């Protein structure tokens, strides 16, 4: 039996993750991480190859440097943390993270980005209905991505990696970022909805006390998203658009 979908149009507010929820930038991030980690592993003699599963298990949804540290820790590798302004060539957590960001920025500016059609449709419908909308993203590139996708104006607030660093917010799966998003948007999480494609993000929203946590399964897996705290899992946000929601199956 299909899961009952929460009513987004009567929520206090709806807060969306960005990469993999609103835009397919998760794919750009995945490619950039693979380029960087393949090179790091080859030069450091790490024989266990970097895989897509590593992205979902250790990197997805986390702040950039936390993702680097988590992934290297999975290979029993510890390197100095460094400083946020480390050169991308530096063999530090920050240097590796900055190397990845340079690869991501080059790809984004060269190829551009467009929102998922289903996500754009639901954002447009919610905005037209006057529902307060926000973005909660671990990425420091969130503002640039939203602008490149042409959707920044739909969102009243953006809590991203820049804000997290400025305000000392812990990385997802800690509750900090989604809790801060609700405060910035001026809504009660207990009457609001969070939308995530990463297990770390679903756990963050659940820990922050959101009434509904929608998992969008772009590869993390429906069971993993539910285990992390998603209250319902769908394959595409178009199911929430009144004219289309009966035509698109939910994730089993």
C-alpha cells in the first residue's frame, strides 16, 4: 500500500536540501569527489578504491571538510586538518576539500545546472500558495548553485556551509543546520516539512523535530533513508504537485 504523503500546502514551512533534491548537482559533486579521491588514493598507495557507496556512506550531506575526514578515516588515514584557506595542493583535510571545490566550481561554471522538473514544479506551487520556503544545504556553493539554476528568488532563507561555518553549526547528521533553518525561516519544526536525499540530512531533520521528513531517493536507498529518519520516501517531488501526484509512483 502506498505511503500517505504529508500535506505540504498546510505546513508552516518547507525546507529543502539542495544537491540531489532541488538540483542534480549531487552528480557533479560525485564526479568531483571521485576525481580528487582517485588521485589521492593512487598517490598515497591506498588500495581500496573509492566508490559511489563511499560517497553515500561518508560524504553525502556533510560539510566538505567533515566529508574528507570521514572518508579518509574509513581507510584508517589521518592527516592534519589544516586551514580553510589552504592551497588546493596541500595534503591536509582542508587542502583536499578545496581541491574538490575547485573541480566542482569548474564543472558548474562550464556546464551550468537546471533544477529537477518535479522539484521546480512543487517549489513553484508552494511559492504561489504562500508557503514559506527555505534551503538547508551543507554546501558552501549553495547560493551560486541556486542562482545558476534560476531559483534563488523562491526561497526566503538559505542556511548553507558558509552560514554553518560562521555560526559554528555542526555538520549533518547533527540537528544544528535544520534547527537553524527553522529559526531563520520563523517556523516551528513540529509543524514543518524537511526534504532530503541524504541519510545524514534525514537524520538531521528528524533530530531537529520536523513533523515530516521526506526522503527523495536519488541513490541512497529507500530503506536507508527511512532508517535515518525519513517519514516517507518518494522517487520524485512531482508527486506533491496536485495535478501530477497520482501519476508518479512512490518508492517502494
